C-alpha cells in the first residue's frame, strides 16, 4: 500500500489525518502498518480527499494482490459524490 506516500504528496502527517478521522494516531498507525479493513481504507481515503484506489500500489501486471495473503483483489470504485464518500468493494479470487 502507498498510504504513507499519499500523506507525503498531500503534505500531511499521520497525526493530521488521525485528527480528521477522529481517531488516535496509534490506532491509525496500526491500521496502516498491521491490519486494516475496507471501512478504514474508505475513511483514510476520505480524510485524504482521494479515491481509495490511490492508497494501493499501481499494479504492473494489472492485478492487485492482498499484501497479507497474496490473493487477487478486484477493486471497483463506486460513484464519487460531493461529500467525498468514496466506496470500495472487494471480491477475493482466492481458492480455499
């Protein structure tokens, strides 16, 4: 993921973004560095005023893989409204 890169591009710190989101900086740091949810990604993207897909590495092959398990992810960007409510859905193509 490239969340920290987006922070730099936007000229904001983790503390700034955490304040915008109404969470404590350590909670945001854990979400970025350890484990996160689709809901948290949506909130981070909204706080940064970017589409959720900007938080992910740009794929070389056209596929995006989960950084934890390696399964392919299908990302779709839902409508972008005036209130910046970006949407993200996932569809794992993982064989169990």
